C-alpha cells in the first residue's frame, strides 16, 4: 500500500500548492498550517493564520506567485488534539493528509486516501515535477513528521545564511 508521494518542485516563485492540490475534493475540510515559511514578496507571509476553511485556503494558494521555503500543511475532516510527530501518530489522528516542503524543493505528501494520492500523483505528472515516486513501507525515509526535522536529502537544515542567500538570489531573478 502507498503511504505517500515524493517529488521536487522548481526552486522559484510559483503557485505550486495550487498545482499539487488541484482537484483534491476537500470542500468540508479544515486546513492547518504549521512550521510554514512561504512568502508572497520575500517579506509578507502567505499564511497569516494557522487554520483555514477549504474556501479560504484554496483562495490563498491560488495567488499567482509565492515562494515556499518550508511547509507542514495538514488536512482534517474534523480537528483533533493528537500531536502528529510520526507516521503512527498520523494514522491514529483524524488528519487525512500531510504535505511537507523542505529546502524549497523537496515535497512529500502522506494521505490515508489512495484516491487523494492518485490525484496528487497525476497533478505532479501534469505539472512536470521531477523525482516523482510513491512512498511505501519499503522506502519511507521520514521519521519525524516536521518540516524542520533532520532531512534525509542531506540539505543544509539550520543553515539560515544558505537559505537567505538562495532566497534573495531567486527573488532577484524573478524581478529581472
């Protein structure tokens, strides 16, 4: 059984969350935003609150361009009080989907719904995201369910100077 999907998004401004979640039916659901660094203009946060209705969330991610550095976004049918620290906590919660973006480009989506995973897989193909793979019991790498956890790609977690230089460089390219 598939636990999730992993892929890479371009390291530039765009509306990649909209592309990822396109056609995911979440009409009566709650979106929770945690550990998220996403910017509209390099300063203004994309998400101003930590909880959104589906309508509000979809409006926010439909903006033309934003830059996502880190993200931990959860989709709930009904919110519960379970703190999700790992895959087992996720299974025991009412959360049906978690999306992580790490180091600007690495995306992981975990879902209890095979239908949602299929839709997101198709969206990633359509958007020409790279490194697309299903996450299974045999290849799951994430131990901690945190956007800031020790990332397995060997990225520069904690090296804020690295990210700031990269972010400024990308902003300069976008404005040119």
